[in-house]
C-alpha cells in the first residue's frame, strides 16, 4: 500500500485577505490540483484516502483551470461539479463570480482561451455526475456545461452515473480510479 506523505502549509492570501491552509503531496510527477467539495476543508481529501488512491495514476486539475488555461493543463475531470457560482457568491455581473463560473464566462469573450481549447490535441475534459442523493444541482450544472461546450464546438465527454451514485467520497474514489487512466 502506498502511503503518500504531505507537507502542510498555511499562508496569507492577499487576494482573499485571509490565511489559507493547504497540503502538497510528493515531490515529482504530474502536478495535481484538488479543490475541496462544497463546504469542505483542504484536509477532507486526505482524510478520505484520495492522495494514496491516485498516487500512481495522474492529474485532476479543476475544470475551471482547464478551461481558463488549456495550454497548461492536459485535462480535467469534473465530478459532480457546480459550474455557476452566482448561486453562492452573488450576482453574475460581479467580476469574481464571472471569472470563476464556466457556465457564465464561456458566454463572454476574452475570458476562456476558446481557440486553444478547440486546438488542444491532448484534450481530456471529462464531466460526470451521479443521479442519486445530493446530485441535483451538480447534475443540472454538469449537463448545462456539456451543452454550452458542445454548442461552441469545444470538446468534452459527458457521463451520467446511476441513481445509486450520491455526492460523497465513496463514489468520488470510484470515479477517480476509473477516469485517471483516461
């Protein structure tokens, strides 16, 4: 069994005007960016065994980073994601909300590098959501994002899982194991 070690950091964010906690695992290989689930904390990822589960597999940068920086990230897996943050952060016309909400910024010019997304040879944007407990918002946003991408001829792969698939760590672990090799 792999036991990946992490290094804890707590640094001041001048953008958020508060201290931010995070962990870095490993020292080589493909960089991995894992963002906490809604209402979660940075340590949830470790507490649920995710670093060890993917240590040998690959990267999971956030869908937002993939769409905003397609030349930096070769792919992303969005598992039960919320892609319009205006429901949590306020009005859609707020610049921060706009720039963090793929469903909003893909409809604007100059935010996402659409030309680079279309030409990306290593495009592996996978969007998936379950249809079980607590997945209603994620399922709706995932479908809406897939529709926007398709309408703009931007490549992505959409998968909807069954009604037994809920918004929790057990299923995220299964999804990571399945999608990592892709």
